C-alpha cells in the first residue's frame, strides 16, 4: 500500500521553488553586496589611519589613487577627514539597503515556496489510500504538516541565506587578511578547523536527539488530538485524572528531551565562547608583536582586528547553522515520508460505466494483514434496484465488504473479484465509483457546519427546499426546525452538539441528497429508536430508487430486504429472504427468535 520512502534532504524541495528562483537569486546577490559593503568599512579605517593621518602610500587600486589625487590628494583628505567618515557611512548605508532588499526578495520567494509545499502536502494526503490513514496517527500527520513545514520555512527564510552569508564572511575575511599579512592570517586560519570539527560533532549528536524529540512531539500532539476528539468518553467514564497523568508522563518525556538538547547546545555555545575569546586574545598579542616588529601597520592592525571580530561570529554561527540544518534535514525526511507514499491510482484505461447493474462478489477473500483473513471465499449477487441486507456478528466482515466495494481498500488480484454491471471495480475510475456509491457509517462524521450546509455537503444543490426534502426522507426535518436557528443552527465539531440518532439521520439525509445509484447503510440506524427506524425504512423504500444495501444487527431493519446475507467469521453462512431464513435453522433464526423474545420486532 505504501512505497518505501526515499532518503530525503532539503535539496528535494528545489522543484517547489519554480517561479520564485529569480527572487532567490536576487536575494543571494544582495547578500553578496551587503557582505562586500560591510567589509569596506575596516578598509576605510585602514586607509584613513595609514595614508591620511600618517604618511604611508595609498595601498588602493589605481583608479582610486588617481581619483584621490584629482581631488587634492592626502592633504585635502587630511583637512576634510569627514570625507573618510562619509565613505564609511556610505558603505554602511549600502550594506543596510542590500540587506533590506535581500530580506524582501527572500520573504516573497520563501513564503511562496512553502505555500506550494503546504498545498502539495494537503492535496497528496487527500489522495492517499484509506489504509495509509489508518496506519498513521492524525496528530503525527498534523505535526508534520505544521511544525515540520515551519522548520523548513524558518531554514529557508533565515538559515539558508545565513549559510551563504557565513561562507562569504569567512571567505572575504580570510582573503583580506591574507592580503594584509599572511603570517597573522595563518594564525587565524588555524582556529577554523577546530571550530568546524566541534560543530560537526554537535551536528551528529543534535541530529539524532532532535529526530527523537520531533517524533515525541508528534506523539504528544496525537495524544492531545485523541483526548479532545473523545472528550465525551473521558467525561462519561470519569477518566480525567487518567488522561491528565498520561499527558503529564508524555509531556515530561518531551520536556526532558528538550532539556537535554539545551544542555548539549549550551556546551556547544560555551566552547564557542571560549574559543572565540581565546582567538581574539591570540590575534591581539601576535598583532601587537607584528606592529612592534614593523611587519604590520597600525591601520592594518585595526582592520585585521575588525576582520577577526567579524570572523568570530560566522565561525561560532557555523555550529548553530549545522544544528539547524540537522533539524531541517530530519523535518524534510518526515515530510517526504508523506510525499513519497503512493497515491491511489486508476488502472490504465479505467472506465466510467453507468453503475446501475448487478453487483457481484465472486470468491472474494481479503485480510488487513497477510497473517489474518477477514473474509474468505465470499460469493453473492445483489440485483440492480433491489434492497440487500447483511447480518453478522461484530468482526464477521460486513463493513469490510462495503469498504472493498467502495475501494477504500483494494482487493488484490487473485483474491476474487467484485463487478458492477459486469465491469470489475478495479477497472473503474475511483472518482466515478465513489461518486456513484453513497455510504452512511454507524458513526458518521459531520463537519462543523450548519444543518443546511451539512446535508447539502457534496451535492450541487444547496437550496433550502431541496435540503428539507431529503431531511424529511431521513425523518430529521421536525427535529431541525425545533432548534432556535432551524437549518442555520451550527451542529458543532463532529456533530458533538446533537444526539447520536440525530447525527445518523443528518448523515442519511446528506447521502440521500447525493442521489447515488448505490446506497449503503452500514448499521446507520443503530442509534435511533425502532419507531424512527421503521419510518426511515418506509420513507426510503417508497421514495428512493436504486440499489440499497443495509448492514444491521436488528432483524427488523433487514426483514423487508429482497435478499439477506448472513456472515459468520468471514464466510457466507446463509443467503435468502426473511421468510426463508426465519424458517431455517441457523444464525438468522436464532437472532430472530432472541429479538422476538425481547420485543425487537415490527
């Protein structure tokens, strides 16, 4: 059902930058401009000290020396020292403007790229098989699609350009240092491998621990989501203390992981501070010695000290960037675990036939895992336009047959076939198949909408009269109009503000309004009383056309069906109408006699 995920990294997000790459390039260019402009200020100080205040020759490119001579040379600059200050200010302004432009272009490109990633993720999840959703916790999926996507966004918007800036800062600093004094530049360079090695060690350690912390955060999110979803069960069984203890235990585990990560990062930053301070101290001592020896001018020493200070932060920052890269790589892998999952696909040449013919299950066998079979060698035919009932104990495979019919689970080749009008459902387009099969589950899901919106959901008609027509068929109209806002009453998340029976009837009305040729009621009358059950069945029988499949535990719900299938441990035990089965010794008669004894008959 799911292909093995590829080994992922952030480079796999490159295709999502299409349409925004110019902004990325402009941002990169402006970063380069900002770095160069930023590094010109120490050069202005060097020239001012050595060649304006003192009498050293101008160590500048020829065109700049010519320009200085044309405006009056050293004497003019010495008497108008504000020009040097203005040059320094101009480079600072250029650096600021370049940084602003870089941030603006990067923000547009980053947000556009991440929005495309979110859209792709959501679209992909919508097309993943039902089996995939059953095998993944909702909370973990949400955590991947929010927190992990945010980590990607933060890396692209902040750390990615910071990586470029850091590399440029280190490269430009070393180049200028070597140009001024090779020996002192070599002293500075000797510290860089130490910083890189320490950073790489922390990169490996933090990467492993962050992956586990990220997984634990997903488990924590799943726990909260599960608790909020089942809040009524928690209240009904007085499980508040148990749920609080369970959450506290998981939260403590999650907190301890981040505390340990904080300790590791603290060690990293502590070592970085020590090495940075030691490096500055060494450069000052050696630099003063070189100045005294005449190998370095005072201006060069000042510029060298400034460049070394500029180099300290990028070198220290390298560890943080590698740590962020580690986190981002883990998040990217978790996202591509989803994106690499195989979507539901139509068979080559899939058809869109009218689904109004007989439904035939021919020697169908299926299990949710290779080691367990749910249904075995099941064969039966549902005549077009008839009402077909299915009865069986819990776990006998009733719902599984309907999931297979709707292709929520794929029936593997060689394990039988299911056909509609003679066409194998595996050769029918999925969207066409599901558009023509309506299902009401025992525990239907209702979105947080009004009654009118909930019933019209999935239908092209939304006018109130049409909605009320199908609500009457589901015997829910009278209950809805008694609400203060009638059909405009919000029903709450998952229909939590209405009873189980009302929820089932709203779901029935929603399915009926889709007017599909095949309608499946999967124990969808279990929460209504017997009188309402009878009214709904009579209403559907008199006003609804097409093939109807009823799954139920009540004999009264099934007794008017044209045929009734009885399942026992995944196999066909009996098949016939109510009159035939009620006179045969077997499961059906036994259940019928028990329900007669308890008054469950009509």
